[in-house]
C-alpha cells in the first residue's frame, strides 16, 4: 500500500534532514538499494535478498551455538527520542551535539530509558537465545563513564547471559566496530547502517541488514541491500 504525501510528511515530521557527524567511512554500493521510505511507498522489491526470522533460524539448524552481535540504535531500539532531545538541548537545528560528551553522558546514563524496543529485536534475540547463542551489543556511540544501556537491554529483551555494551565510537576514517566483532568471534552481526554491514564483513562475519525506521532521527535513511546483503523482513519496527 502506498503512503500519501501527507501521511509520509507526518511520519517524518521531527526527523533531521542530514546527519554526518555520527558516521562510518563511505563505501560505494555494488547493487541497487532501497530505503525504508521507498519500501513503504512501493512495497518490497523482489530483487533484494529478503530473509525472515524463521528463514534465519532454519539456516542455522544443525550448527553449534555461536556469538551473535547487534547494533543498538535503529536496530534493536528506536532511540530517536533521546537523540531528538539532545539536539534540542545542545545544538538546536544543528548536529554538533553528536560531538558533545555532555550529550552522550545524558543519552547513555539517563535518556536511554526513553528508547523504544523494536519488535524485530525481540524476535531475533529470542530466536538466538533459544539456540544457545551468545548475544553482544556493539554501538557506534561515544562511551561515557556511566551507562544504563546494558541493564536496559538486559531487562527489555530478557538477555540471559548479558555482556556489557561495547561503545565503539565512530570515525570517518575507519570502521570502529570491526575489531570488536572479530575480537569476540562474532559470526553474525545485525545492523541498520552501511557501516554495520562492512564492519561485519571486514571482521569475517556475516552482516545482516535491519531496516531503519522511516521516522528515525538518523538521516539519510540507508539504501537496504546496496551491498547484496540479506535484508530482514519487517525489520523497520
């Protein structure tokens, strides 16, 4: 079903128009990609490599438990409320707040509690825990001396053996998550950004694309499938 212009405008009402301060290096795509917005308007393009949670579970049948990684923002949590508040408080109409340690301290230590869990996050985590897989969370956020993200994720998703959240930070010259994916022997890594897919591949893991919600504060919305990666169905919420 196609969205009307008015409905789409309402959906994107509080989103930023651009966001380059919180990003990985850019690598040209090898395939045609489609943003979450385009998929909402046009339906699921047949040329993308779609997989459901059940498809992933079936592909893992007979394989021993493994380490699996997840990005946080727009992958398992819709954390735009905290980021939007940060922009209002620290740099109205600008993006310099993403370089402010004061913002990250607020986000990591207080405002995380305003993040909404994504249904796809719960489904994937439940499936992997049923297999006995180890769950890791690696975020591109700047770290703080305090954080409530670890406990929040543990409680929200019922993580049985919770590892502390890894705050990898971000860089425009390197993929900061790669060393943590490789160092923890992670075999599958789920993320919404292009950098998540490349970081996983650089570490010898499979990167699977989670669709970023169309009204996320993190813009521009990525082109899903641009590297020929698997795209998880119904993962925008």
